[in-house]
C-alpha cells in the first residue's frame, strides 16, 4: 500500500513538473513570437533539421519517458577532437604554427629519450604555464576598459539585423564602430547579461565581449538619430539595454568530444591530452573556463540546453553550440549570457542535474580561475566583490539593479561547490604531478 502511494506521489510530482515545464516553455515561445522572426531564428531551426522538430508538447515530453536518460544516450563519434595514433603520427613534423602537435604518446617520448618532454598539466589538474603563455587573450582588461570608455554615450547612427533575434540589433556608432545592442524583454535578461560579464571579470575570464549599459533616452544625442527605428522595434523609452563589442568573422563552435555526454570527460591524463594539437588544447583550456562560468551562473543556454535536447535529437552535440563563437585566431567568444545568474537561478530546479553533470566532466582547470574560485570560497564575499566591481564600473548599475539576496546566496553556494569539485579532482589526480608527453 505504501509503495502504491509512493508511486502515485511520484507520478503526480512528475505530472506537475511536466505541466510547469509545458507552461514555462509556452511562455518562452510566446516571448519570441512577439517579434518578427528574423534570419537568425530560421538558421536556428535549420540547425535542428536532422532531428524531429523542437515541439515540446506534452506528448513529446511524455514520450521522453521511454528514452534512456541523456547520460546513457550514445552519439555518433565526434571525429574532430579525437585522433587515432596513425593520424597523430602523420601530422607530427609540421612545425612553427600554433597547430603543432605538441606530442604524441608516452611511447614516442620514450623513443626520444624523454629529452624534449612537453608539459601539459601541472600539479595534477592545472593547464601548464607553457600552454597558458600561448593562450590568446580575447578581451584583455586594458582593451575592455578602453572599449568601454569609448563606447559609453557614443552616438548611434544605424540599427540593423546582425546580432540575433530582432530584439537585438547591430548598431553602428558615428565613428563606424559596431556593437550589439541587447534589448531585454524582461529586466532579468539584461541583468543576466551584465552581471555574467562582471562575474567573468571577477574570475579573470576574458572571453566575454566588453559591455556597457545605456538607457534609451529618446531626447539624448546618443539615441536621437535612430529614435524612429527604435520605436518600430518596440523598444520602450528609458529601457536599459546592453551594448557589447561586435567582433568580425566569428564562426560556429562544436562541443569537443571529451565534453560530450557519452565521453569520459576531460581528464588530466597523458594518454588523453597527448592526442591533441596545441591549437586544440588551447581551445579546450578556454572550454574549461566556459564550463566553470556557466556552472556558476547556471547558464543553461549553451552546453546544458544541448544536453537536454539529446533526448529527442541524438546528434545535437555534433551541431554548433548555442551562444558560443570562435575568432579566426582561435579565441572563443562567449556571447549572449542573458540566461545567466538571474533567469538561470530562477529555473535551477529544472536544469541543475545537467549543470552538475557538465561540471563533473572537467578535471583540468586554469590555475588563475581556480585560484579566484578558492579566494571567493574562503572569503565568502562573492556578493560584495561582484557588487563592487559592477557598481564601480557601470554608472547605470543603480538603474538596472543587482542580484537579490537569495540569488547572491545561490551564487556563493555554487562557488563553494565548484571549489569542492576542484579539490575532488586534486585529490584524484595530484599524485600524477605534472603531465608531460
Ligand atoms: N559580439 C558579437 N559580435 C559579432 N557577432 C555577434 C555578437 N553577438 C552576437 N553575434 C551574432 O549574432 C548571433 C546571435 O547572437 P545572440 O545569441 O547574442 O542573439 P540571440 O538573439 O540570442 O540569437 P539566437 O536566438 O540565435 O541565439 C550570433 O550567433 C552571432 O552571429
Ligand atoms: C589517445 O591515443 C592513445 C594512444 O594512441 C589511445 O590509446 C587513446 O585511446 C587515445 N585517447 C583518446 C581519448 O582517444
Ligand atoms: C586512423 O586515422 C587514419 C588516418 O586519418 C585512418 O586512415 C584510419 O582508418 C584511422 N584508424 C582508425 C582505427 O580509426
Ligand atoms: C574578416 O574577414 C575579411 C574577409 O576575409 C577580411 O578582409 C577582414 O580583414 C577580416 N577581419 C578581421 C578583423 O579578421
Ligand atoms: Mg542566443
């Protein structure tokens, strides 16, 4: 009898979750439908062309019950990131470029008598200083400061598509500089975008394009020229929007094989890391920052939403990752962080198991990022430090507001959890010391 009522309770709970999810999804859908669908949304659909359409009706959701959990679904092999030994050996020998094979495998370094060992990982879990030195810094602190000073208050002379949804526009300043303007349907979107930018700053992560806020003052010199256009876009006067640096020639990024769901994860083992080119390792290094940032901000709109889609689109991991782009030089650019910190924390119950799985798949970290997490964990002052940085850097911070006390606590808890995960990896791999190949 007790078992029956427990089952009944579980079933009722499930039905409630399904309903909540359904309603939530409809809300998200209608939010987008309020705007004319631009070329971006068409592209997004074509990306899913291989699988069934993304119709999250209740039926679809119920059908998911019969599918094994996301973790167990098998994917086609990724190819790009995992090379077999033949492939590796064929490519060794080219030199001079960033794409040099730094190595091969233990056998080959043994053959070379270990005379030119190359360090990949130090102290078990940190990307080596040698790799760190080669990492391109996408948006250095100096660059970001200069960009923000220049961008603040600049006159906008043109708005056009080119930054995603119709609510987001590619703007041109009078001096020809281009920026993406993000208009949030809710304040929480612009808050998420902005606070995630500053959280990345706090962690020393430089892949998020510089950002300033601006208020749509129709009488200002800044917005006067495009006033009518803004009205056609249904942008309300006095709304606070974000302006981010526009970057030329960005291309799509596919999730590397070790970070996909059927993989063992990214582990600091010579037999695994030794298979990559320097270029690939430098990209993986940026991915490790991305995963910590997205875990901390509970941003579900990159890896996690793909993992969720695995349930009906088994090949989704082979498609481009949402909201992540690459420069021709190989820097990853983390765009569209509006799901972070605010929206992401609000819907945490639904996504947390995926967030946890993604975090758990990585046991190699950038030393600086891990150090910053450690400091924020020890001092327990994430809220204060984030508010200080944001308040000092952004004159419009009082207009946009900050995290609620509850969300600030959630953020501190996530810092603590990331710290615990890093310690766990350290316990597991420290005895390996440095990984050289
Ligand atoms: N800073 C940027 N520099 C250059 N291009 C950008 C930038 N930000 C966005 N874009 C372009 O706009 C596209 C969509 O950006 P974004 O994710 O920010 O908007 P979105 O409205 O959420 O769109 P989507 O729904 O397609 O994700 C990107 O894939 C990219 O092509
Ligand atoms: C890397 O190469 C080694 C030896 O060539 C192979 O045994 C191993 O499976 C490879 N690792 C991955 C992750 O493919
Ligand atoms: C390894 O790579 C080579 C060259 O790319 C390819 O010809 C070969 O079939 C691959 N072997 C395996 C086992 O995948
Ligand atoms: C972008 O690509 C175009 C065309 O290939 C090239 O002319 C331009 O210099 C590139 N810009 C940057 C910033 O890389
Ligand atoms: Mg987006």
